C-alpha cells in the first residue's frame, strides 16, 4: 500500500513539473501594454519607399490595444526632426500623421532623431507597472549629420529602459552596422524586409517585438 502511494506521488510530480516550468516561462512571453514611438526617415532615399512606410506605420498602429500609446517623429537632418503626432492612445491620430508624411532633402541625422525621441518618450510616456517602452526606428541606416554619439544614445536608452526595434528598409545598400548596435545593446531587435511581401510577413513579429518585456 505504501509503495503504491509513493509511486502515485512520484507520478504526479513528474506530470506537474513541465506545467510548473511553463507557468514560470509565461510572464516573459505575455505581451504588455506599451508606450512607443515611430521614428521615421523622411529623407530623399525614401522617396520610392514612402508608401510602404506609411502602410507599415498604419498596420502597426492598428494593432494597438486600449492601454497602448504611441507618437510619430519624422527626421531628415537635425533641424528637420519633427514630432508629427504627440503621444496618444488614438490610433486614428497616428495613421493620419503617417499619411501626411512627406520627403525632404538633406543628410540624415539618425542618432539625433533617436536621442530626441528617447527624451520625448522618457518625459511623456506612462510609467504604470508592467508597461514596455520602445522606439520603432524605420530607416536605411545611412547616418550623416548627427551631433549625438552612439554610446550616449545607447546609455540613455538603457537608463530609461527603452528598447529600440529597427525596421531597415532600402532600395539600395543597407547600412546595418549602426542599426544592429542600436537594437542589440538596448534589448531590441532588427528586421530587414527586402520586399513588400517580406514586410507583410514580418508585421506580427515587429508588433510583438515592440510589446515584449
């Protein structure tokens, strides 16, 4: 009788162990509410890509839940870094701002745009428990004109607990070195879709990357 009871207890422990492991893993996999910013390259190299960029911003924004909030920054050179839409929980305001983006000439200042966007999110994003903060940087990585240094940008992002998720898009050669470092060292990730089809396939993964703790 005792031996049967011991066998039953051991069987229950074996069955319950995987379930306990799954329960421990689940919190890191659950998408949280998020405060994030779209940081979008509007320089001349994006002239042929603008429609695809607008579609990307619209599709990501439409995946927002009730607790999410977002803002939109566009950039070329440093004087042309603009908050096109202040942080908002209204998806329609983000999509409208995206549809009003336009291409301008000038050398791109990616790091200055990221630094300004980090400062804006740190100052204006909600701080409730469990909330994720992120930037979605959309550019070709062609840095020319920033005053900010990558080391200080990354340090600020880490201190503010803001990760940088990158979508690299280009009709020509992609400069990935800068983008890879921004994402990797802030806990983000990179996506380099080469075609409209690849972009469509990556949408859900991009949205999840923004939201994960």
